[in-house]
C-alpha cells in the first residue's frame, strides 16, 4: 500500500479545507500547503496565517496517523530561499517542499516554479543553500529536510533528465514528479516515457503525481513502479475526498456526504473570517469545480447570484 499525498492546490487546499479533509476523510499520509511566496521581500501575512492555523491543529487521532503538514515554498534564487525557509522554520516546521513545477507564466517568467528547471545553476545554488540550512539546523535542533515537487521541464522533458545528476547528489527527503512540461499547464498527455527514465535513474524516494482519479489509476501506477515511494493526488481528491480511504480500505462515508461535510466546515470558516456574502460566495463556489454533480445542480451553483441561492442549490445535494 503506497502512502497517498494530498497535492497542494492554490485556492482549494488552504488550512480550513485541509483540516476538514483530515477530520472527515482518512487515508492521507501528508498534506502540503499551496506555495508560500514573497511579496515585497516578505512572506505574505495571509499565507503565514494559513500556516499558523495548522500549527495548533491536533484533533484526536485514535488509531489514525497524526495530521502531517509540509509547507511548500516557491523561490527563484538563494535570497528568496533563505528568507522563506527561515520564516517557515521559525514556525517550527521540520520539512519544507520546494516548488519547481508551477506552470503559471507569472511565476515561470520570473524563474520560479517550472521556470527554474532550465537553469541548473540556480537549482544548484538553491540545493547548496538547502544543504547548508539542514546542517545548521541539525546543530541546534532536529534537522530540516527538504523535498522537491517538479515537472519534467518548462518547455522540454530533457530539462529534468539533465538536472537529475545534480538532484541525485543533493540531500533530499523525496522528489515528487508530475510528468508534464510547464507549457502544457494541466492538460495534454502525461509523458510516461520520460517518467520511466527519471524513475529508473533517480536515487531519491520518488512520488508520482498526475491525473489520478480512481483506485484503478492508483493500482496501475503501483504495479508499474514497484520502487515508488508514494502517490500524490490533487484534483482527484478534490472530486472524491474519500479516494485515499477507499484505496486503503478504511471505512468512510460516501463521496457526496464527505463533500458536504467539508463544505459545511469551509462555509463556517469563511463566514467567520470574510466580510460580506458576496465575498463568501466567490470563495466557496470553486469548491465544486472538480466534483461530479448532477448537471442541473451544477448549473444552479454556477449561476447563483446570492449566497442564499447558492446554499439552496447546494442543499439539493443532500
Ligand atoms: C488550481 C490549482 C492550483 C495549484 N496550486 C499548486 C501549488 O500551490 N503548488 C504546487 O506544487 N502545485 C500546485 N498545483 C499542481 C497540483 O499540486 C498537481 O501537481 C496537479 O494538479 C497535478 O495533479 P492532479 O492531476 O492529481 O491534480 C495546482 C494545480 C491546480 C489545478
């Protein structure tokens, strides 16, 4: 049975979502924050608050594994890396994931996310800084471990294969690989052939990520890559939050009942934090983006103009 990692998804898997998911849908080994980034040289207060919200989250676990969260950062150089790593480490986190996969032009054009993959010298500097950080932290307390979440490249899959010797030399907890290039965004075929090559030469624990939507997909990947260390799932878990539980054969509620429970928690959180119903509606509506809903209800959700209209459409799902 492979550990299932819940992929970070900006705008979806913020703290309220992660906590609600953990409460109602067992089976996820590790959650990740959407990437933390610098704005005018500082970590954004909103993102720091989101991180802090999880520091004190310790629900009774029974025989379940405790909630495990790894903050993710996105950086273009050593300065950004040091500032963000320091801020995250000060919160007490011992693991940090480095985003080298984001395909959004806003990030890639400035050399972040998958935009860094064609700059081995930048990757090397960051890996060196990570290694120094780990060593320095080991002297004072428990060492900080870094992992990387990446794509095959920004424009060509060769980028990741060329980087592999460099990555293999580095000290990393694991690599998560999404076998697409950045310019594909989230569409088009996965490049399984290049994933195969990377898998056979990668010396770090490797996690597969991309287009997993059901148990058969998980089993296929599991059988194809016997040395894999885990599977990361994003949109598949947003659509079916109990997918990891179903795979691990842990008793759980139905997909629709769990979606509604998570939705209720997020609604409560937004109602407490946000000003005004239209703001709440704007933040809530995307919750259903990847869910399979009856067409009529989906249309009502998409077209609702007020929070009341929206909630009455959601109520039809009960
Ligand atoms: C709306 C959206 C936001 C995302 N935000 C992040 C992010 O903050 N950090 C990251 O590493 N990947 C991010 N991703 C990529 C996902 O983590 C994941 O790699 C991608 O969706 C492919 O996995 P999937 O097919 O299981 O969804 C995002 C993807 C989407 C669709």
